[in-house]
C-alpha cells in the first residue's frame, strides 16, 4: 500500500487545543495526511478550518453524520482510511460508533465514553467491526514508559509491592470556566465530561499509566474527591488509596488546583527487588533503584535501552541526548495504531510492537475507574478487572 | 551562667545509632558537654562507654534510677542540667517522668510514649514540673522547614488546600530483625515500639512536619496499613488520606520497604495563592510556586531568607552554598531547647525563637496520630486536636 | 497564498540522520510538504527514497544540478518553493549557490561552508539573490533560548560579565569511523568536514548559542584542541578561553569523547545584576539568578513567559507542562524561515518574529570561529566581528 | 591515651568566619577540646572570646608568640597538643613555623603561605619537626569525593582524558571590601592574601580537588584572570586551560562575581571507560557514567559505597539518606589529622586511612598553582610537579 493513510477528524475546531495535537502527531512520521474533517458542529466554523489546514472546503463537513455518509460514498483511496475523534467526552460514543459501523478505523480521545454502559457497548461494536480502535492514552507512548513496563516485565524490580502515581495540575485554581475559557468550560461541566472532572480528565491517565507500567489491575479503590473552587460542579482534586489485583498497595492522586504543578504526571513503583521512577515533565530519564542504594538512570536513545526494550527503541526517532517529548509520544500512539491499520489493509497480522497502543479494553477500564471513584466517597469499592 | 550545660544521657550504648547523633548534635554549638549517662541497662555495658566518651566510669550508671538518685544528690554545677533519653519507645514514659520529677530538664526521642494515656500523663508531669521538655522531631530543625513554615504564615501561598507528605525508606525490605540487627529488632517489635511500626517511626515525623509547616492540625484520617515482610508483627508500609482542621485535603504515606528510598521525607503544600516543596535529602533548597508558573528557589544561607524568616536565619551557621544537613538540623532542636533551659536557669523569659522546638504537645499529637492510624483500618477516624 | 510551501531536499538518503530530522521538522506545523529531492549522489539511491517518502520517482533526482534544472523548468506552484540542503559540509557551498542563483529559497545545515572564503562568497550570493536563506543552528529555536535572549535584552541580568558555554558528547570515544558508521565517517574526515571536527560540528553551535543569548560577539579566542582517539584526523575535543566584544570573559568547550555526555549543550551567563542557565537536554526550564540568592525557574508554556518574551510564546505550541523538545525547536527554524518565504512570495515585509532565524551572517561567523580555533593552537587570535 | 586532644587556636576572633567552622569541626567527633587560643592580635579582643567559648581568660593569649612560649612551658597533658591556625594567609608562615619548631602539631588553613618560597621553607620545617601537619583543603573530606577518587583508582573510568573543575561564587560582585566587610577586606587585599585573590581563595581548592580525585598533577596552565569590580586589587574571576601530567586536558575556572553561584565547587572527570561528576552543594550523590549511556548514582551511606571505598565509609557518620554536609567534611580532615596525632603520641604508625588528609606537599602545590596562574597572563606556563 504505497500511499499515505488518509485521516479525517471530528472536532478540533478554531478554539480547540487537543485537535491540533492530534493533527501534528498524526503527520509527524510522514505516513498520514489529513484530508477531511468535521471540525465543528457549526458548519460555518467547520469550513473556517479549510484555509489554515490547506483543505478543500468541500472536505470540511457540517456534521459528523454528513461526514460518515459522504466519505462512505467515496471510492477507496479517495475516502478517509480512519477518523480521529477529539470532541468532548459526551459525544465520543455516538460518533465512534457511527464511524466504526461505517467501516472506518477510529482513533478516539480519552476518556472513552460518558458511562460504563456506553463503554461496554462500544467495546462490542469495536469487536464486531473488526476495525482498529485506538484510545489516546498518549502518555504510554513515551519511550521511557515502555522501558519502565519492560523493566517490570523482566523482573528487575521483582514482585510489585507499592505504586505511587500522581497527576497534579494547577490551571483550574480560578473559576475560569465562568470567563468562557473553552478548555475549562467543558471540563467542568458534567454534561460534557460525565460524572467526574479531574478524575476523568487526569485520574484516568494516572490509572492507565499505573496499569500499563506494572501489568497489574487496580482492584479496589477508596477515593476522597473534592471541589476546591466554589460553585464548580465536578471534582477538581482527589486522593485515592488503591489495591492492585496482586495485593500491592498504592496511592493515586490528581488535581487541577495545585498551583505550581503544570502537567506533573509521575509514577514510582517499588517491588521486592528494586524500584523505578518516571516523570512526564522530564520524560527522557528513567530511574531504576537497586537494593544496594544506587540509582541507575536510563537515558533516552542510549545503548542501554536497546538491551532491555525493543518497544522503547521502536518508539524513539532521535539519537541520545536529542530529547523527544509530548508530540512524539503522542505520535507513537498514532504510529502503532496506523501501522496496525496498514497491516489490516494489507491483510497481514500486525506485530506485537505495532499492537502496542491503548485499545477499547483500556477505555472500558477507564470508565470503570471513573465510576468507582465517584461511587467511593471515602469507602472502599471494587473495580471489576474485566 | 558562664559555663557549658551539663548533659546526661539514658540509652545510646555500644550498638545504638541515635544516641551518637544526639551527642554530636548537642555539643556542636559548644554550649553543652556530656558528663554522665546510663548508656545501657546492663551496668557493665554502660561503663564500657566511659573510654570512648572520655568520661569517668563513676559517671556511667547501671540504671536510670541510680542515675536520677546520684545526680540529684550532687550540688548544682556538678550534677547534670538535663538528660537526653534515647531508649526504645516503651521505656520513654517512666524514664522521662523520673527525671522530670527529680527536677531535671528533659530531651526525649520520639515517638514520645507507648500510648495516648502515657502521653497525657507525661504532659501533666511536664506542666507540673515547670521544666523544659523537648521532643526530637528533628526535621523541624532544618532552616528551610522553618522558612517553609514562615512562607505559609506570611500568606504567600494563601489558604492551604492540599498537602502531600511522604516518608518512604527501604531498609526493612528483608526480615533483618531475625538476623539480630538491633535497629530492626526494636522497631519491629510491639513490645518496644508500641502499636505501630512504620507509622510510629516515620509516619509521626511526617505528620509533625505537615502540621509544623502548615500551622494546621490533622483532624481526620483514613489509613491503609500493611505488612509487606511476612511474619513481621507491625506495619512496615502505609498510606493515609487526611483532612486538616481547615478543610484541606491531603495524603500521608510512609514505608520501610520501598527499595530506592533512603530517608525520603518530602512535603508539598498547595494553597489558594501558591505552593511549596521541600525534601529532606536535599535540604538546602525550598521551592515556592507562583501562580504565573515560575518556581522561586530559596537557597540556604542567602539574603532572601533573611527577608522572610528570622527563625531560618537563626538556625543557620554557615554562609550560602556551604551546606548544613542532618546533624545541624538536629543540633537546632538542642540549641533552642538548651537556650530555653539557660533562660530558665537564668530566670528570664525565653524568646519566641528559643521556644521554637517540638514539645510535649507535639508528643501527645504524635501518639494520637498513631492511635488513629492503627484504629482506622481503612475507615475514617477523627483525631482530637488538643 | 493558500497552499502548502513545496519543499525539496538535497541529501538525506537511506543512511542519513539529519535529513529525516529536517523532513519531520519542516512538516510539523502543517504548512510545508516535501515534493522533490536529490537524496543521494547515486541516482538509484536517490530514487530508493520515493517509496518511504511517498514521492514520485520522477521527483527523486540523480544530481542536484539535474534538480535545479528540472525544477526551474516547472511552472510556479508545481516547482519547489525552497530547498533544504543536508549534505556533508564540503558540498554546501556549490549546492546552495546553485539553488540561490536559480531563484530558490534555501535552508542549509550548519556549518555553512568549508572555509571563510566560501562563506563570504555565499553571503554575497544570498544578498544579491534577495532570497531567504536560513542556517539550521537549531538550538536557537528552543523557546527557552529565546526567553534567555530576551531576559538579557531586557537588562534583567545587567551587563554580561561571564559566559560558560559547553557542548560535550561522548559517542566518538571509539574509532567507529573505521567501522564505517556513516555519521562518524564524514564528521572525522577533513575532506567532508573541513578544517575542524568537534569544533565545527559542536563548537559552532556553542558559539552561535552564546552570541544569540548574549547579543554579543566573540572577539578573541585561545583554543586548546586535541585528538583523543588515535589516528583520527580532526579534533575530537577542545577547550577555549574567549573574550567578547564588550570585554566579558568566557569559556567554550566541546567534545565528542566525554563518556556520559549525550548532547549536553549548556550555557550559563552571569552579569552585573543577575545570571541565567539553560540546558538542551532539559529544555523546558530556564533558571534566572537574582542577587538575593534566589533562583527563578521559568517553565515552558506558562504565563510568566508571556510577560517577557513574545518570541518564546510564538515558538511554543503546547500549554504548560506538555514538554516540547528537539523536533519542535528545529521546526521553529523552519517555521520562521518559511513564514519569511511566504512574506516574500506574498510581497509583504516579514515581521521581526518571523525573521528570528539564523542567517548567512551567522554562517559567516561560524566559519570565522572555526578558522580561529584551528589557527589558535594555544595562542590568542582575534575574530573579525563582521 | 585516654583523654581528649587539647586544641589551641590562632585567629578566629569576634568577626571571623572560618575560625568557628574549625572549632565546630574539631569537636564534632568528641575527641578534641578547645583549651586555649590567641584569637586576635589585639589582646583585649582575644580575651573577649573567653566567655562565648567557655575558656579561662588566662588561656586567651595576646600574641601567638606569647601562646607558643606559655603553652610550651606547661606540662604535657596541660598544654595544647596541637594548634589550628586560621589567620589571613600572610601570617600563616611565621605562625606555623613557630608552633612546629616548639614541637606542636599544626592544622593550617589554606592557602598555605604567601609565596612558593615560604611554602618550600615550611615544608622543610615540617619534615624536620616530625610533627603532624594538616592543611584544610576541606572539600577532600567529603565521603563522595573519596569515593570519586577510589572509583578512578579502581579503573572504572579508565585513563583520565578530560577534567572540568569549577568553583564559582558571586558574593563579591559589589565592592563590599570598601564597606569594611571583614571577609571581603582581607580576601581582596594583596597584603593579606598574596598575589592572587579569587584564584588563591577558590582556584587552589579546585586544583586540589582535581588532583585528589584524579591522582594526576596539573603540569601546564594557561590562565585568563580578570578583575570585574573596578578598583579591586586582585583577580575576582579567572578561567584556565590546563594540562595534566598524563596528557589529559582540562578546564579550571573560579569566580567571586558570578551572581547566582553560591559555593559551587563542581568536578567532572571523563576517561577512556567512563566518567563521573560531583557537586559540593549537593554532596551526597556521586554520578558515574558508563559507556552504554546509563548514569549510576551512588548515594551517601549506602551499601554500594562500601564495596568500593573504605575511605568513604570511614568518612561517614550516618546511615543512608541522613545527609551530612560541610561541617562533617571539614571534621573529616580533623578526624584523620588528629587520629594521626594520636598515633604519633602513642608511638604507633598511622594507618593509610588516618593519613588521608591534605598535607604540606598539597600546600606547596597550591602555592605553585597560584604562582603559575598569576604569571601566565594568557600564556602557557609549566608547574613543577614536585
């Protein structure tokens, strides 16, 4: 299949933030081109994106339904190969379902849906469709997160005993949703975001990261959510005690009101033979702790990585000391997902490396996590692990 | 009063660790000399300390009762002025009581007693005695901890909203108490340590630090304690959700089984106007977060400190960039406590700066903390704030 | 001009490293598409790039001369708008000259030429052509480097007194050029690299960074170059004393043989009122020193940046805490250079922000720097500042 | 010999800084007591120190000559065992000579003398006297510096190729010597400090550290000294190219006018098999670089240290994660020097560990270093290695 994959987008209009991230991430490696989109529910706003994105206005649809219909009518090679959905959470479910049922591969922003029920239904649709479905838990795209996972998998730190995962931010310390800041408006409104605010936006990333790195599942949770900014309808801060399915204990916390924290996703894992630590804001380093008290720092792109983790090497574009960061990690989700789409198109089995991207099962787990933390209210609740 | 204060010690024999720390810390500033001690309950072992400490064997007593009796019989200026008690937790109460009742000032290692009841009784004894009583929650002796407290007090970070305080260690990951390692033996034995292991040894420091820096009190706690090493009788790991008396939420965790963590007491405080962070292992820096995204790092011994905190300056012996560390922080507890003793001896009121050391009320709170975390077992329990 | 700019490339064939970086950087922001190239001097190898780059074989030329000729013959909008030249240093001059004379804008990898004479001739050609010419001293594309420059420009650190700039790497500690590692082969061969090895490859970046941040010019230099790996024909390590044109003193060093250093470009600038520090490997932070001993850390994408530096904000794609790195900094050179090309095409004056990219004068200075360090041999030599 | 060593002091009066450091460092380990001193050349000021130091006024002498005479007349066990000399540089030579000739052991602050001639004469006196002579190049007392030395000695980093050693400070950026700040006055006055300012005060520490860690000798130097503050009579900033006696290249720089630098002694050493880095301001960590790109961080007081360095363990008082700092490193010089004195008094050979302190030969090298950097003036000069 010697052409670029044709990408469509739903969402990502004039004031959006994450849409542009998806667009840049998708094209970084040169195998994808954006060819169509429904960038806004307001047809005129959608068409406004034609010029800055160098698209035909005809490819800028006024509704996702129109997009599904018209793209479906085009011949193969002229219609989109897959769609990226970057709308607020509440619309994920119908849009993703429509594209899957029309036979398109889907990349979907997280959290996956508005409820566990929708998540389970979407999972069924994905499985029936046979299409590739990727959820952009983008932080697992970082090479050093893959290395961390592989360090654990190798047994270097032994059996996991304790996990501390945190994701504090501070940008919602003021009620800027009342000033109409779009990023704040939908994130603090249950109509768009669902039952959880901070825990849906950030907590799900933290939970996903913890499960990805450890290979474990969070089995029980005791959550203490709060709303610091008066009048806000959803949690903007929360702390959780967690138990994993192997008996390990942990802490998970997230916040949108910690001044000084920018996007501070961090994880520490301690086991019977060692430990490790990684921070998203300084993503090039992975620290691995040995029982003799030394810390071994693995750095991005160096020979030592290759000895441990094929996946981390595959996720790396540059040599040592030339840092890659957020866009490149995000692009790794796209790279693996679109390579898997190519495999589907070419009729071959995808490799294990290509399949290394978050999928619909991760999405279901995210929704179960949200359900559990909202239900908990300071009591222990169990999370089904399937 | 132009002579060095005369110090006695109970505990701190041949295999002890913390006794030597107390001795070095006490003499660092030149105003104290060690003149007597009951260094072991075994009289012969106690006398073995005479040579290495350059003491007369006659001043090395075979029991603390003998010590109280004989020292009391000496004339003023020949007997000890105060005693440092550095024995395992279970003997703190009777020994401290005996010396206080005999009219000696007391410095006591933490946690204060074996139970809340003992703590309350000791508080009464202290108050009745009129003697100076200091508890070595030594981490509050660090200049940058005092600066952190004063930054909060000034209002720089506004109303406190969230506190994360942690104290992980890793040295008890193996059952070394079974190999007779003395430091491990008493810490893991309820007979010596009381109802809590890790939470008594480390959690109390973390709780004390959080309260000292914020000026708040922990009002409620939901604790998830665990014992990772099989067969161990006390907790060696624990995570807690906490609520402060102003409504702030927080997390407190401690561990003795996190490989890679050495003595990693750390605190982050976030408020309505800013935040701060401090780490014991790199104690010279205090990071203060502003809402505009900048971090202001205050460094040990520089002019900026003086503008904010008289207490931090008073706790500093060297100029900028000449780091001070654990011994010096410990010595600051001794300095303030012994300056307060001198004030008592000289019949003057101690200054506010001199009175800046942990006292019997901190000890009571520590015991209440231990009682609460042990009782909690995953449920919320309240901690009386007085 | 509502279409993507059409980019051609010379160099960047199968085994190349930097060519792919240019390609990714150029397209990141969506305004450029790669449409043609002469990817190798071997026509067959050049055509091999058609498939992975999704190009027509017809657009993959067998020589740069063929490329100039054929592209020149195409109508506007079908021919390339600009060329990126990413060949070894020795061929920069003729290729760049040919494209400029044919009326194409040029992006050229550094160092600019093989000699000062070539550099001066190329400068004349650029000025006569009226075309946009950008040199990829990519490190000045980092937002925090722009902030550093603007902090100096504002006077925050006063008059510059001392600069320490360093660029150590370690990957050439073994004679891997003898194993045919392509990146090593041309860098250690005077035929391709010119008179300097490490100092041409790395030292020029360090010198350019120092001049960009301070706004000063290096006026005198005393260099101590060495070749650590036996038999290597060019310097692989060097230390320099430097004097700036305002009288400030400094140090510049670079190395390819420092094990443990990856790509460790770092700069510290100290002035009469403050100082600053930046490191390429952790590029999101800029540390600014105040005389009171505090360090103010500016972090990528936060409000504080906006108050100081329009250029840093313009160079930023993401919000706070979502790190950008090497590719994005590189892309900023392309962004400003291609925006300037668009201005030229549209017949308008480029803005100051658009013009913020390294140009032919920086290239001349780089060649003068190389000439000086090679000539120095432990003695002071002057560098003409024009 | 079961008593504390009796210490006398020359210097260290009311406004002194380093005298108090010596006093605290000397007594930290409990084996030394201060019993006498000539704390000032003004007899009255000397006697003023009696009260704060809890000494008899009779032991506070009015001149060092009186002190030598009167102490010499006392019987053994009542007179001082050794003297610590902490006066400005220019008086080191006569005072040290007088005490050595009277049969006292000597601890002397650095730099050792005012000239190479004095240094050589003092070396002769020390050798003839048979007394213990220690020079307080205190930074080599840090455990991690000893570990660094032992890592090099073991061959872990191979043959040393490159050394970067730096010692910037910033506190003399203003002409505070004109305000009478005593620490500034004598450091900037050639009458007290000798031929070099910054290079004598700081450069000698840097040179000593480089030689201690690498086991090499600086053989050639090309220095570029400057005086930033107008009217100051000595250098306050300087950069040097250096060559070691094994052919390794390096850089040494020091400054008193770098705002933002506090006491930033740092060293990096790169060899054929690895590298290492240490920083005085964060002294608990030693970073060792491997060729595979990993960094191994050794931390203070952990098991890994013990495997490599008996000397680092012997220099450590606390367990892991309980940081020690400047005073403790300083105390390690005293500990080893006074243990060596005890050996002399007891008539036994000191051990290799006890002899690990800077001696008169280090002092000679320091004076040769000063002579060379002052003579250099931008030209290469050789330093005799004996």
